[in-house]
C-alpha cells in the first residue's frame, strides 16, 4: 500500500524567526537577571565570608561579569536600544577578527564580543587570585592566555565566518587541503610556517662568499671573502646561538648582516655550531666556552693580530660574557678588543616568559625526552612558538589548516623552522644554573675549565643591543648587563623584537633605535631621556667599532680565506649548517 506523500515543511517567516529569537533572548535575559539577583552580600544570607567565593571583591567581579553578559545579549537581541560598543584598542586591531563579517554579521559579532568578554573576565580573575606568589600568578596568567588563544572562535570552522564562506565557495576543498597540510605537519612533528621549497641554504640563504677554514667536533669556523681593498686591522668573530642556525645573520643578501659587515671593510669570521647527536652527550657549557676561546686564538694566530672584536647573540652572548670573565681571570682579557651583545642575558632574575618552562617537573620531562644524550630541536621550536602562540601557532591553524591557503615564502620563518638539536646535559644545566638559580649573576658561583666566573671583572668595552618588544630576552633583563660589567658600555634599545630588532639592515628603512648618552641606573631612566633615531642601529654600531680601533690593513694574504695559515676546507656555508 503506497504511503501518502509527506508534505514538505514550510520555512519559518522572517516574523517568526524574529519572534523565536526574542523568546530565546528573553529567556537568557531572565537567567542573567536571576544571576544578578542571586549575588548578595554574605551578611544578608548568614554565610561566612569565604575568600574567592563570596567575599566582596569576588562578588563584585561576578556582578560585573553578569552585567556585561546582559548588556551583550541586549546588544544582540535588541541592538537599537542597546548601549554602544566600547572596544579596547587591542581588540579593535586584533588581526584574528579583521574580516568585516566579524562585525557586520550580528551572530559573529556576538561570538566575537562574547570571546572578548570571557577573556577579559578570566584574566581579571587570575589577577585577583589571593594566596599565590607572584611567580605562580604569572605562570597562571601565561597559561590562561595560552588557553584563550587556543579557544578563539577564529580557530574553529563553525564559528569563523571566513572559513564558512571559503568552505561553501570551494565545496569543502579548503578543508581537504588544510587536512593535507595538517597531516604533513603531524608526519614531520613540526608546524610549517612557510613554503618549504622556497629557500635552501647555499642557494638563496647563507650565500655570502667565504670558506670553512677550521673545524672541530663542536664547530666550524667560516672566513668571509673581503669586498674592499682595505679592512679593519682587528677582525670580527661572531658567535651565533647554537639553539638555531647561524644564517639568521646571513639570510637573503639584502638582509644579511654578514654581507653588510664585509662591505663595510671588516674581516668577518662566523662560528657554525654542530647540531647535537649522541656523540655530544657529555658536552657541557665549559665546552662552548672553550670553543669560543679556541676560535679567538685560532683567528689571532692565523692573522697575526693581538685581539679580535667579538659578537655574541642570545645564548652565545651569555656564553661570551662568561668567556670574557674567564679571560680576565687568566690575565688574557686583551685577546678581545671589544664585545657586542645581541639580545643577550647574563642576569636571569627577570628573564621573561621562558622562566615558566624551568620548574622541576618540566626539567624532569626534558631529561626523559633525551635518552640518547641530546634534545630534539623540535621541542625548543615548540617552546618558542608557545611564547607567541597566537602568531606562530593559531594563525597558521586558521590560514593553512582551515582556509587551506598556500604557505607564503618567508626567509626568517624558514630559518625559524630549521631546528638544531641540543646536548641535553648542557641544556639542563643551562636552564637550572642560569634560568632557575641565576648563578651567573653571582660572582664565583659557576666555573668553567677550573676557572671561577666573575662578571664584575669584565672591563672589555661592550656594545649592548636589546629589543623593545623582545619576548625571549626582555629589554629589562638585557639591561642588567650594565650592572655587572666594569668596563665602558654603550646600550642601544632597538625597535621590534628578538629577531627583527637585530636583523634590520639600513636599506630597509624600518623601525628605530634609542640612545641615551647620560649615565642612568635603570632602563626606565634610559628610555625617559633617550633620543630616537629612525632606521637601523647597524651604522651606529659600526661607528662605535671603528672608535675602538680604526687602523686598516690591505685585504691580502691571510685576509683572503684559505690564502694564509688557515687552509680552505670547503666553501661557505659549510657542512654543519646542513647537518640535521
């Protein structure tokens, strides 16, 4: 027997949709009003005052949340009579919600505003916590920010209007392509930030001409080919951080600090550290300090000079400070004519958000992740990504997983993903002795090669660069170097952060830097009296370097890579920078 045709349901009219929207909104409003009414002072209910539950400050925060929630709902169901939106400046410029649909569509505007509301109140509750010390509160604040970044409605297909539009437009192809991107990242155990085929070391990165002229089990020494007829008599050796590859200072030719320095008439040597493997399981900080001294002595001997200029970047700058202290203790301070520090810390009392990763439990976890004596570089890459999760994690989840966009070529992010492994024994002692216990700042608390390290003995002229927005080595922490060294110091505060604040060639005309010639005690005093100069600080550093010793020599014989005592082993950028 045939069944009668089932009539097609009729779609609700606009008036019916508006009515049920009003019903739902009114129900929510009644619940919110009930919540407000339930908030009463404890004395009216006879309950004892319980901190964090019904004390006046907690009740005030709860009432504020309910009031803001009620206002938000009123704005959604009855926008004509709701109070005007008052956004904070940082909310108005939040790049996650730059698409017009986040404001033009009432539903997505409500989702966005709800997210801001919950975020604000969650962070306020963390700030209001009582009975926890400042360090614990900062850890909670960091965790809360990370949680809120992860829970942003921009990270989910159903609550992101751009993703919904793209899905409809492509018939879901964006999600399939995004899934392919995600599975590829899972396969390699690392988030992709840039087109992996756009750059290659030796092809369009690290291309400044030179030769590897010295090799040890820990580092290669590269000497670069001069481009001027005369060069400064005192050569320059650069110690990059071994947490990353050295070519952050030799990116594309127009961004290369090395190429620029060579063009200014400086004989430049670069240390290229080996990425750790099982053979380096017993390597300690002493070995990196000894390697710096070995590189200094090798250059002095090869060029027949009394001293070198030295640059230490980040952790290699921390190590350079220890090296200078040891040379001073041994009566050999004259081996280094001047020392430049790029975003380096020696006093870790205010070392920023990386301090959240050095409690006992996390140190124990790192030890467990290094059964073969070295820490996989992808762990450190993830750690640094977490410090800027919104920009370096969730931005790529949205663009490359949900929207299925192609990866854009970006040399700096290619370098950022080119990880190096770390000797685990050294890494654990570094985090424990320096970050956790801050022993480097205490004269004689550490030693290397049997020599106590006392930074107050360092009298070498120093140029100290810090980044105003640096989240890895905060400017306040870098400034503390000025409290420990005993020699002449020039401090420069550069615009931008840990990388862009350093890699800022004059030709790009970007950012700015600040100098203050007056003697001051704090970074705040420095900033208050500083003079701002637009553009790169590199020319200022060059002038300072020439002030230390402006003598020049012909760029012949040993000044040409492989033409002196040190023979060329291979072309730059060498082998170690390519070793995974």
